[in-house]
C-alpha cells in the first residue's frame, strides 16, 4: 500500500514541481531586457496616442526582467540637510586613460548647461570625481568615499562591467543610486539591485546581432579574439552563447594582451575563418584589427559597441568591411546631436565619441531625476526607475531590473561614413 501511495503521489506532485522549476528559471540567458514595449516598462501603460503592444505569445518561461526587487525601505520622507551650497554628483572613472577624459568632459558639459538654467532650485550642481585606476577593488573604495565622505546624491560611472559590479556591491549596502554609462554587461542586471541602472545596450544583444548578421552572410566559421581580462572573457561567453543558438562554429577564443595584441594573430586561423570578431578594450582592440588586416585577412570584422571609433572610418576603406553593433544610429544626425558635437568640440578641442555622448546623456538623466524628486536619495532612485528621458543618443528607459530598454544598431563603415545594416529578425530567439 505504501509503495502504491508513494507512486501515486509522485505522479501527481512531481510534474507540477518540475514545471514550476523549469518555467521560473531562465528566459534567454535569464533576461529579455531589450524587447519590452512601452506598456511593459515599469508597469506603465502605453503613452497617449501610441497603440498598445500586441498580445505576447504564451511561453513556459518567466521573464525575469519584469521581476525587479524595487526598493521598499525607509528614507523617502527625509528632508534635505540644511546649509547645502551645491548639489554634489559623484563621478568615478579612470584618470590615466583617454576614455576617462571624455567621460569627465561629457558629464561636465551637461552639468554646465544645467547650471546655466539655474541648477536645482537655485543650488548649482557640482561634480566630485574620484579615480578608480589601480588594483581590483579600488572602485569599491572610491564609491564608498563618494557616498560617505563626499556626500553625493548619485554616482555616475562604470565604463566596464567589472567597475559596475564593484559599485553595485556598495550601492546595495549604502542605498545610493549608481548610473553606469558604457558598461554593457548584462550580468549587471542579474543581482537585481534596485539602486543600479545600466544605460548602454546589453552585450548579449550585441553578440546576437553581430553573429546573426554573420549567419545571414553565410559566414559559418567565426574567429574570436578576446582580451585576456574580465571584459574580454565575458564578451566571449556572449559570443559563444549566440553562436550556439545560431549553429555557427567558433575558432578560439584567441586571447590577446593589451601591450601586444598582434601576437595573438595566427595565419592558419585567418585562413580557416569566414569572419573575425574582436572583444576587448578600445586601444588594444583597434590595434588588433589593424594587425588582422595586415596579416592579409579580407573578410568582415565584427565589433561590439565599445570598440566604435572614428578611426574605423579609414580613408579609401583601408580597414575593409567592418560591422559594429553601435549603441545608437550613426548615419543620421539631428539638430540636438549636431549642437552637442559642436559644443563638445569647442569645450575640449576633441571630437565627441560614444563615451562622451553617453556620459552627457547619463548626466542629463540624473539631473532631470533630481529636479523631479528633490534632494532625497530614495526619491531620486524612484525617479530614475521611472525615467523616460530624451537623450541626444536616444530615449533612456529602464526595465524592472534597471537595464536599458535600448537596442544596438548594426552599422557598416562605408566610404568614410556610417551606413545602417539591415538584418532579418528570424534568427533571433525572442
């Protein structure tokens, strides 16, 4: 009797439990952050005048990008401290790299414009910068200092995923909003820390679009170069997952060092490859691209957003066919973009790049949130979570996990200009 009862119970109980476990686990690498429509972002309905989203197909998977933790703690009732002379914005980034210079310049331009408009209720905005160069863990120390010693209201920074994760650990404890600028690492969202917001398109979507284009072009063997650090290895994992879903073969990864990227180039790899993709930091990645071309590879080279550079628009197409998963549309430029580029060039003497542009937009997002919420960290966090900000590079909105609802755009360097690349969506597993 006991055995028969056990078998009956097992047949009744085990299938529902398995269904719950499978259905509540992961949907496409855990999250579907870029595919939400207006009426699914933060639970808002579609704006007036816009049609509602079409019904979504039934799925056995749970979309974790709609399961944000939110912040349910105290603090929203706290008044601002007396005697304030400025509204301090924390900024963290590298002091010894050119990206850090452009980061600071982009934020400074947005702050200057806000102060020209009168600041926050008459108080000027002030940037407090701390450098995160140095050994791993320096970023956590500097974020703590910005929150405690410098009394900042929000922290901007995070050019890479590792930097963002360190800031995330501190933000979860100190309850201070952190807005990452060019970190596309989707795992930033995984921790579900309601104080952290990612502005850049996710690396998962970049990899999917790049390899989807390769498959559509019948490029079956893709050679992967990844820098020998956390960012490069994370990028390879994204490429590997996309290749698996698209039935593409990978050669590599071939890890390269920042000081000698060309040493990773092997002629036999290039002969076997239909396309090449490079995932690393800007300077070393671009140096490797030149080495690949110098070794005689004539096929397409696929690059993620953080390798986007004016150097790719080489005269006479000297770098060959280069496809970039850009963070925004590069071929068209409206009045706001033209004005930003002109003012940035005037202020710095340098052309604006994506780091400068996203730094400017992220600072504008934060300033607008403070203007709506007042000087209260918890209310500023709420305002950021509900943002629908029109930046120069496009609209900034976040899903329930704080991830950007922003699609990368495939672009091709062509005759000294950027041209959009059209891809068919069928190869993507939505």
